[in-house]
């Protein structure tokens, strides 16, 4: 009798909840993971597409947890863009498995492997923080345009035009970043942050990048890491160290305390955007604004 | 409701039922912690599987994980059999040991691979519908639904085949071996099923939810019944109810599905804990109050029995003499009047015939140290409760 009850219960519940339909605007529905990709796809697609980012501002992609609303977003998506290179953790596996039934695009996968920075711990893995190299981000833009044109050929010309505009904006960004960084003497280009997110940035602009934690924010910094790094800061006369918006301040403050205890001065130069952009609607909520803000913060603090 | 939403609820329901059944036996055998223990002790199985296949996605990893789960159970049983430590201590000894074997194996040989329980096994219910099972190019549904469905069918079949044996061996080990069932074989069989269920469910829905689905429904239904059949049915119902309502809570709050289902399980337990008819908190408090008043009533009757002089039986005097507060005195006197144990004439209380009989029999029981018989006395005299 109870099995019957369960079945009746289930059927009733299912029928009750069957009538909430999602409305269809006729536009392409695109899902992205990180805020950087959301911003990029919005720039290429403009008003012609509907973009939904899974991760909000300040969310750490390594530690992202899915909510119920994400199911519908993923299920209704025409294309899913993700960073890949293990940035989104277990989610990357999910997207790879979904690849058979859905159009999922790993943007990191389009970059030539030899230009990526290999991880010293994970043999076949690469540093996933590729968006800190503007030329990589340009390749992302190109891939997004191609993929969007594939699913919506009627708007291909508009996507092409948007891409052109956006690439020009990225060129302008590159130029302004270069001039800003030129003002910083090469020997002062040492970037100490909470985790290893800025290796591509350092490689592109000649910074010596040191992260307190490893690549993944899931690991914790040990006492030895703090001691070693504080000695490094003293030896290299580093003026400022940086916190990150998506990583707790605690670890960097511990590092600062360790340096101060050895009678040396180091300031916290500000908060950098690493794995996520700023809040939507602010200047730092776009890739270009975020990059400009980061460079200004770094250069001003280290000068 | 879209397809993935239906599929998620189906998976949640199947996992809930598959977990609730072994969960009942685990709770009854005081081994509920074993599900949590297995979530850690499977690590060496995963690591060995990886060493053999060099592939994080190989099914061998899951098979070996389930096997390590069974080893956990065997070791726990073995340590507990020595009689030197209790069940929970044995569990606490075994799983950290196995887990650390896994950690050492990783540190020694596989430090450059992202290998941990989280990366290989722990599923996320929200993404379960996107991992499809393909049979000769045809999409037949989510992989985890098929896997958990298979585990559920095996569990239910074994439960139906061995229900009597399981029941006896759970409640009376001595009797069951006297009747010729081997309690050990049944125990290991049950634990193996639990282990396979736990590992399979981890892959489908994640660790916390599995532990919650195993223990909470069984613990909740144990508050309501001690009949094994009813307990199984109720556990399944509670599990299914929490799975579906939890899903809709997650939908409504746009929150984690596993978290919402676990919260529902906790809420259901809390409600039953408060309102269960005999074991519930409110019922227990009510019963204690009742007993207090009954003890007072007995004291009062004995007092009347002892004193024939009128001034000792005057209503005002009673309050002073037995040192009761007004309200309590009134409720005791009222109870006595309602049960026709006393009559009140001009503020003087006297025992009725029924009151006299009741008191003298009760007194006999107290003198002969058979206090527990007073409880039956109340039924014999058709007394109202407080």
C-alpha cells in the first residue's frame, strides 16, 4: 500500500510542477563559467544573444558549488563556454561529458600548448589563468565569434563587427598597459600575491611572480611557505604585496606580519582581481576595466 | 518542468530509497557511522585503481573503492569482535588508518596528479543529468540513474529474499545462529551492499547527502515505530519526501540541491523528534508531568489514609501540611474528585470507598516493594489520567 502512496505522491507532485515553462526569447542562449568569459561573450554577442554566467563576481572558480538554477541554465544553453585547463575543477569533467549532447567549448583548449605555462606539480596540466595574457584573450574572442556564427549564421556579420570593435579595444588596452608598466623600473617588477594566478601576466610584462599558495586556492599555505616568502620579500626589497578579491585576505596579512616581525616594511598594495571580475556595472566588472585597475594598482604600489 | 529537473528528482528519489534500506539496518545495529567512515576509507582503493589503470575515469577505481569499503566493514567487525572496544571506536580506528594509507600512497607516488576522493568520486546532483549513458549511440538516460537503479534493484531483491534472516540476526544474534542462519554472512552481505550503495551514491550525489540519506530517515522512523517492516517503509517515505521537497526548496532558493535535501531531512527529523506520539520530546515532557501529578495524588491519598482526625483533612491545612503550592494542590484534589477517590464536605476531605480500596492496595504494594504494580492498579480502578 505504501509503494502505491509513494507513486501517487510522486505523480501528483510531478504534475503540479509541470506547468512552469521557461519562456523563449528566440535569442541564442549562452552559458559561461567565469565572469571574464561572461564579459567577453557579451561583447561579441551584444544584444543578439542571452548570456548567463554561472559564477558571480568574487566567486572562486576552483571552489564553485552548483545551485539548482544552474541546471536549467545548462539545460537550455545553445553553447556553453568554459575556461577549461582544470580551472573549473570537477565542472570541466562535466562539460567534457556533456560534449556528446551539447555544444560545449573549452576556450583554454584552443591556445597552443607550447605557449602555456606547465605546472610543476601536475605533469600534463597547465596553469589555467590564461586570461592575464591579452593576446590569449584575443584568441578567446576569435573562438567565441566563430562558435557563435556557427550556431547563428544569420548574425555572423554582426558578430564579426563586434569582434572587430572588441579587438580594437583590447589593442588599446594593451598599449595603455605597456606604457603604464614602462614607468616601473625592471628591477622593481616583483609581484607577490595570495595564489599563483599571475604567471602569464608576469611572463608578458617581465614580472617575477611569487604566489603564497599554489595554483589551486583549495590548498593552504604552510608556515614554511610564509617564512620562505617573507625572507624573499626582504632580500628583494619588495615594497608591496597584494591580496586578491576571490581569496581570503588572511594569508597575505600573515605574510605581512611575518615580514614586519623581521623589522622590515612591506605594505599591502591593494586588492587585485584574479579569478573573478568586480561587481557587474562597475568599471572593474569588465575585463578591460579589471586589467587596467590591476595594472594601475600594481604599478602605483611598487613605484 | 524540464527534463533535467525530472531526472534530478528521479535520481534523488532512487538514491534516497537505495540509502534508506541499508540505513535502517545500520541504525538498528548502531553502525550508522559506517557510511561516513566508508567515504574516507575508499581512498586507498581509488589510488590503487589509478596505479593499475593510470586513468582517473576508469570504472576499476569505483570497483576497488567499493572493495575497500567492504574491507573497512570487515576490519571494523573484526576489531569489535575482540570485545575490547565498542562499535564506534572500532569504526574510528579503521577509517583513519585506511585513509592515511591512501594519503601516503599519493604523497609517495602520485603527487603530480589531482587525485583525491573529491576529484574522482564526489558527484554533484545538479550535473548528474548531463552525464548520459549511451547504448549503441542511443541516449538512454543519465548514467547515475542507471547505476543507482541497478544498486536499488539488487538491494530490494536481497531484502525480500533474506528479510526474515536479516530481521532475526539484527535483533537476536544468538537465536539466528541457533536457527542455522549465519549471522556473520548476513552481516557481511548487508555491509557489502551498504558499501556498494555508498560508493555508487557518492558518485551520483556527493558525500554529505549520502550520509544524511542513510542515517536521517532511519533515525526518524525509529522514533515512530520499532516494527522493522514499518520502519523500512517509513524510512523510504521520509527519504523520498525529503528528496523531492528538498529539490523544490533548492529550486525556490536557487541553492545547492544536496544542501537543501539534507536540510529537509534534518527538519523532518526535528518535527518527528518534537511531535512523535510516544518517543517525541513533547510526549515525553507531557508524560513526565502526568507522572509527577500521579505521584502527588498517591501521596495525598496516603496522607488521608493516615489521618482520621478532621483538622488534618481540612483543605486549607493540606496545603500547609504537604507543602504544596495552590495550583498543584488544586489540580491534585480535582483529579482525586474526578476519579471518585475522595469527597469534600465543608472543606473537609475524606476518602470514598473506592479511594480506601485503592490506597490500601497501593500501600500493600509499597510495603512489599512491588512499586511497579501500582501502574496496573490505575487500569484496574479505571482511573483518569492527570
